[in-house]
């Protein structure tokens, strides 16, 4: 079992835990739910490559919508996984939520990064899919936690 802390800044925490050979648990903790959602997306990208090699030269805006907070988190991650897996093969170093409609479960987010390039970015583990399996969102003071299992 491999455990890596991909980033810890002040009250932000990212944790990736290989649960077996085909899945990994991504956990984020932020001082706000928005921050935790941003961090879990960054954690996914950090699993794919060393995000310290990514320059913030481009921006990708995504919109996600769900019917509850769990489906919204799923859609947010799935949209960012799509822009990595298809043209423009975008990998984000940082993610910022621009709009967050909690009543209607909608998010507009921007990723800041660049096109993935094997000559520049080390290949990490391929993320095949986001899963609903044991997905959790805990909005509690002083921490806000997100737990996501992804297929690798």
C-alpha cells in the first residue's frame, strides 16, 4: 500500500492512498468546501504527473452540474479528467472555483496549467475513471473533507 501526501499548505491537505492495484483514494481537506473541491481535483492531477513540472500558461474553464453534492463532485472531476484525456490534453497545476451554486448544484471552475507533454512531464499513473464508490463530501467546521476513489 502506497501513501503519498501531494500537498499540504496551511489548512489544505491532499492525500493519495493506493487501496489496491486498480484504485486509489484521493482525500482533500480545506478550510471551505470550495477549497476542498479544488484540492481534490489537484490531487487527481498530481497522481497523473509531478505537478511541480506544470507551468500555468493556459486556462481551461469547465462547468459541472449534479443533483446533489456527491454527483456534483463526480461531474467536476469527470470534466477535468475529460480535458486531460482528449484534446487539448490539459493538465492543471491549480484549480479555482469561480462560481458555486449550492442550491442548484452547479460549479464553474478554472484550471490553470498547460498541455501535457511527455518530454516535459513525467508520466505518473493513468486515471481511467472516477467512481461513486464510497464517495463522500463532509462540510463541517473547521474542516471540509472530500473522499474519492478513482480507477487507475
